[in-house]
C-alpha cells in the first residue's frame, strides 16, 4: 500500500499497489528494513552485500535447472538455487580439514575458503564431530565451516544444521548409518556435499539434493593420490563420452549409469557436472592440488595430514591455496613447491598397486 493525494481533495487516500516490486532474494533481504539478516544468511556473507547481484547470477548459471520437469532456480519454488549459489562461493578454493582451534586459525590465515571440522583424535571415531568443538571454532573464525555426518544419518544432519554449520558433508569417510538410503537433502536449508567415484554416483547425489560433489580417493589419510586421480579421470572421461552422444544414446547412457535422464541431458549440455565439483583424498602438496585443478575440478579438499609433523604449517597450507588459485602458472607452482619438508612429500602408489601395474610392462 502507498499513500496518494488527490488533485481536488487534499485528504490522503490509500491506493492498492498494483505492480508489486520484484527483487532477487538476496537483494530483497538486504533492502528490507529492520530485518534480522544474521538469522537469514550465514554470518560470513554479511560483508558481501555488494556482491548480491553477482551471487544471484552464479546461482542461476550454476544450479541444476531441471527437476521434476520444472525449474528449480526459482527460489520461490525451491531453495536449491540458494544452496547451489552458496556452493558456488567456494569455487577456486581449498577446503581444509581441521580438528583444533589453532589449526583453524592457521588455515584461515593461509587463505582457505572453508574449514571441515573433525574430531581431534580420529582413531575409532565414526560419527559427527562434537558440537562443542564446532561452536568453539565458529566463534573464532570468519570463513565458512563444514562438518561431516554419517551416510544416511539424517538426525546427525539435523543436529549440525541446528548448531549452525554452513555446509554438511554426508561423508563415506565416517561409518555408514544406512546402507540403502542417503539423506534427503531437499529437506534441509543447509547445502550438502556428497562423495562419488563415477558420473552415475555424482548425478544420483545431485538428484537427492547435493549442492556440491566431492570425488573421493584415499580414505585413510595416507597421502596416496593415485585413487583420487583414477576417480577424477573416470568422471571426466564419462562426461567427454557423453558430450559426443546423440539424443537416442543419451537415453541409453542414463539407464546404463542409473542416473536421472534430465540431469544427464543437462550435463551433456553444460559439458561438466551441473554443480560444483571438488576432489579429495591424498592431496598434500601444491603439485597435487594443481593436478586436480588441471584435470577439471573446481577446488580441492585438504586432509588433516597436512598439519602432521612440521615447523611451518602456515607455509604448507598457503602453498596449496596458492596452487589452487594459480594452477596454470608454473612460476607460482615452483615458488610454492620449494622447501617442502620430507613428511609432506606425499606417498607413491602402494606396493600392492605396483605389482599388478608392472606385470605387463616392457
């Protein structure tokens, strides 16, 4: 409603507003007076008010546009576009796994785009981290915070969302709570990250509501990157095969990989996964991070082993962050690879892998 004054009568009259103002979701939030923004958006987005138009554009460009034959980029119909936009904010960054407040501060100062909080002692731990640790770290850092829940354990996800994490990782690194069912991520307002080993896995997780895909390799934290490279190449190779198919072949291919046809068709149209794609497992050097980026990933997860045994932990994490940002610049890679300590050099493929690999060699 607005007040209009008649030309003949000076008495103000109320005239209905026939054309309601339409604003993008974030812009409407920021321009609404006396609105508690902290209860609406993550606190790390508050300084980015002038980026609201850019974020909305990224959500529209990068989010999945097909779901049940309707567009899900419309925030009025589905909140997935908002979650996909938040996941887009992490593109081109390194997500670092931390277990203590000191590690979290080092990662933040080194330029990490997000923190994954885990238990300080991982031996025998197969559940979500202690909420008190999450709260302690959230109070002391300004970058987004992520925490892991067990596969299929939607109650752990509810707890993590209530604690206030910015992202939830439904992780196979922990024990599997439900072997047959994944969490229905459309029931949550928090963006979810899910793992995959091939294109079919990735698109099924997107159908369930995952806003980010993590191609997982080594699960033991040994620094072996071989499995990660294998799985990333598998996903990228299947996408290249899909790009060369005609429409009839796409139907058959979607049945072959047991993935929804609409998402397979969109992947073919975009030439990539329809959501943000990160790599995880065995990434402990700047060269490892640059390799994942050059293979086509949008970013990397850095395991907690990067904090094991070293005098200059900041230099380690900073080197990986710089390698992700400048993965095509050999000069930057050389600079950040100099002076690496022996324990950060990573591991080669295991002897069990070398034996069959070398049997047929010349």
